[in-house]
C-alpha cells in the first residue's frame, strides 16, 4: 500500500532525476531543478502542515515517528538538489559560457556596476525591521525572502538583530555585462555584499538569507459554517499568518542565531533546512529567459493542422456530416479560433 506523503517525495525525486539527466537540454534541467523547489513548497504548505497539526492533536508516537521519516526524506532530497546545482549544473552552464557568480567570484568591474545598481534600484526598496524588546519578531510573509542581519552598535558595543525583507518586486537573478561576456548573480548576494549601507552607525557582523514556509491549507467545516463564503474568505486571509512549518537558511549561520530563529518561529530543528545554494531555487527559472539560449531548450512544439481543416471553406460542411475530434496539444486549436 502506497503512502501519500512518501510517494509524493519519491515522485519529486523523479523530477530531480530529470535535472540530473545529461540527455535533457541544459536549461530544461535548470527548469526541472526549480520545479523541485516549487513542489517542495506546496508539499510543506499542505502535507507537512497537515502532519504537524495531526501530531499536535493526536498524542500518538507513530504520528511523530512518521513525521520524522518524512522530514528525513525531504532533507535527503534537498541535499541531492543542492548537489545537482553545484556539481552538475553550474559547471555545465559555465561550459556554455553562462557564468553564475557568487560573492567571492565577482570582479572589481562587477562590483562597481552592482554598487551603482544597489544604490539606484535596490537600496530604496529595503526597509529594515529592528528586533529588540520593544520590537518583537515580526510575522513574516509565507515564502518571502529575508535577511537576518547581525549588528553591533559602534558606540555602545551592544549586539543587535534586524530582519530585512527582500521585496518580491525586485528580480531574484541579475545579469552582468563584463567585457562583452554576460554573467549572472543573485539579488540576495548583492544585498549581502552592500547591506552595511542600510545601517549607518552600526557594524554589520553577518547577514544570512532565510525563508519561512507556512501552513497554507484551508480548514473549513461546511456543516458548522453559517456562511460558507465568509468562512472561506476568512481562512484565505489567515493563510498569511499560518503556523510556520519550515525554515530555510543559508549555511554558515551561527548555531546561536539558528536556534534563536527556531525559537521565535516555534519550529523544531528537524524543520530547519540549511542551504549551500540559493535559498529558494525556484527563482533560478528566471535564468532560462535571461540566458537567451534557445539552443539549450527543447525545440518549440508546432501542433499539426488536421487534414480535414486544410480547406477552410468546407469546415462547416464537414462538421455537419460528422463530429471531428481535435487532439490537443498535438493538433492545432487554430481551426476553432478562426
């Protein structure tokens, strides 16, 4: 008998295998890698969230053990996904002159260009949220990208924390032109590099990208609901404040800060995923269009025009005689539109 959650993770492993497959066009492999992340988002929002609620409401050891098994398998999948990106896709992209740079590999020319873009386009969109006794940890948007910034007051020496939301309006992958060669980097890398400009009078001791996934399932009892529409509307509004179910954060975060984040989000350590690659690989899909390399994609599919519709003057005559079945997407929808 198949288990729903474990089968779903096995299916997503098959998606990852397409990203690992050398016979698949390179940018399509990047697409499959990003699909793994979007699938995992939904899995945690619905499936893991349901298991966590079940664990809270039903005091049964088997429920906890099964949740741990699911999370262990999810950790293995994420590790394999990150390994695929670093050991397979990044080198393969570089061979095709699609260079993806981290902070350490940015040249002086890159940094000059990014510095100007940061001041012009990025800095005005950033609003830091102070974390202190008078400013408790904020309710963070589901699947939003954030920076946990560790600060030191240069006057008092006091250690501080701040959270910086990275607005979704800003593109997650940035292109660079350097001596006629195009390369790419992540928005989060650029913000990490220049984040001190946001905190005058404070010393930045560290900046760590993280992301919270929340329970996004709808729980509606139709029999108990007086007005079903109002109940659903209220549930949808509450999705923004659903209980956290996963923390993703880049590797290198101090253990103390990781434990603090887990405490303020109410998550166990098993629900924390440390990322050696971009946090939220789903955004890598934008690289497909930015690269401008159709030769690294599947050829565009051209649906066939059915023989019965080649002579458009006799279409209605033929339809009057008998039904005609169009098999989409293999046959063109054009006869219906025209």
